[in-house]
């Protein structure tokens, strides 16, 4: 009989939903667990707010997504739904609260737990392991479910500065006792959590992985200077897409640069305005949203990937660029500190700082061709260590041992 994993999350892909600021990270793990022989049931506790909030998200669209990291569903969908993706069984259940960034009512949590247990009974699914991504609102849920099923439990933290005392009250510490192991999406998240709540007895790092087929075998070949840059991501405020262009503009003026933007968002207008008003000598292309195959093609056409955003939990796109052998520039202190070693397999820049970025680009272009190739080769090897299969195995080992 297969061991069974119950995964609770507030963010999960759903084909019939228009999701803003979403991520597929939980599905990447779940489908790898299925491949490893586990039976996986996902409970997608998707947030449903007051109708005006969804109307706001629908009307403002890209602007709402650009404001921050809040996760929006543009339509208020109240129905439960069951569906399957890549062998993973998903059950979507609405989780009600009035507005984002406020506590879920205790009665709502109780109701959600009852809904989950009823669904699991109907499916004859008794979990051996219960995992939750996003500590809140799942801490209380997972503590109650552990008592019901006597399963091993884990919670993976995605954000810093969790307001658990505000949302849950002093009883949060009692719920902590029901969590067997804690996961952290980055070193900074772990450090912040431990400052607030102390070092937990058992923990692990929960990094994302890149598909093995994305990883190339040989490093890039470079000329004396790197001039072909690419940005892949939403064109939203916290990712500073315009600062990338401004930084390249401020680098060595004797070189002819090109920059490709892959992605869409409200900041596109600022980029277009800059291109019209500035004395810009850079060849810029705004490609919009592309398929995964087309994104890989654009990465292969470039030499250097840049994204100097803030508020990143873990930027999988950095690993994808490294897997293709690109020289990669990431934000310091924003989720990639565990992965990138400055000057060895990539480079760091201060978030949103075009002057700093210009200096990093000039620094790279002062390196020899051999040094650039060494960094490219190291980037590929790093990506190999963080393949989706490898990180899923590490995750499984952490929660099942």
C-alpha cells in the first residue's frame, strides 16, 4: 500500500481560475512525490474575500498584482472543485475572510477542518504525512488534523515576519507542539522565523528545483564582453524591471547592449516611457508572456540574466537561467543567498539599485573569458544540485525519516 501525503496550501494552479501573483511551486513538489510512488492529496484552501475585493482585483488587474505579494483571485468562486494534474489529486475549497492580510475567524478554521476531514473520509484517504505550505492559516488546521490522523506533520514557511501572535493569539505556541518538522524556503526566512519564535528542534531547507531537461552540459562561450541581457518575470513594481534597463544604461558606454524582457505587467508602461524619453542606445525588446519552450529559447540567446527584485521567497527563474549557463545577477538578501556565491556561480546586486547594477555589469566585463566560462560552468553544476527530482527527494527524506 502506498504511503499517503496530504498537502495543504493557499496557492496552487487551477485551470479555471485567473490567478495573480501565483506560483506553481507546490505542484512541482506534489507531482515529484507521485513519481516517487506516494499517493498525494492536495487541499487548496483558496482565499475568498468580500465581493468588492475581487471586483477591485478584476478592475485593476495588473496594477493590483504590482502593489505587492498579495495573492488575488479575480473572481469570487465559492464552489468546491475536485480536479487532477500530473497524477496529483487536488480538492479546492474556499476559505472565507473579508479582506487580505487579516486573521481568518476561528469558526471558519473549524469549518474548514470539518470540510477537509469529510472530503478525506469520502475519498478513504488517511494520511501518513500532513504537510502545509504557508504557516498561516494552516498552523491551527494542521495541529487539529494531526490529532485526528496521528500523522507526521510539517509546515513550510514562505514569508518573513509572520504575525502569528496577532492572528492566533498566545495559543500559537500550543499548536507549535504538534508540528514535527519546519521547512524554510530561504535562509533569510529561517533566520527571521527563529528570531521571532526560537530555533525549532527539527527543520530543513525547502528549495525549489529546476527540471533536469533544462540543464545543459557545457558552459557558455563568451567574447571579451557580455552585452546580451535578459529579464524574465512579471513587470511589477517590487521586481524593478525598469531598474534593470537603467543599470545597463549606466554601464560601460562604449559597448552596444541588448535587453530582452519576457513577461507582462503594469511597469511595462514605465519602460516604454523611458525608451521614448531617454537617450537610450540599448536594443530593447518586450516579448510579453511566452511559452516555457520560447522562454528557454530566449535564455539561450542571451548571455546574462538579471532580476534585482525584493520580496522574493525563492526565485526559480534564477536557477533556470543558471541551468542554461547564463551569468546570473540576483538580489542580495532576497532568497538566493543559499544558492549563489558572489563571483563564483553568479553575482549579487542591491535590490532595485541601477547604479549598483551598472558596477556589477562592469565588474563582470572586466573578467577574462576563462573566468566567465568558469562561472557559467559553476552555475550549471549548482542547477544540477537543485534539479526538481533532487529537491523533491530531499523534501521527502526530511518529512518521512
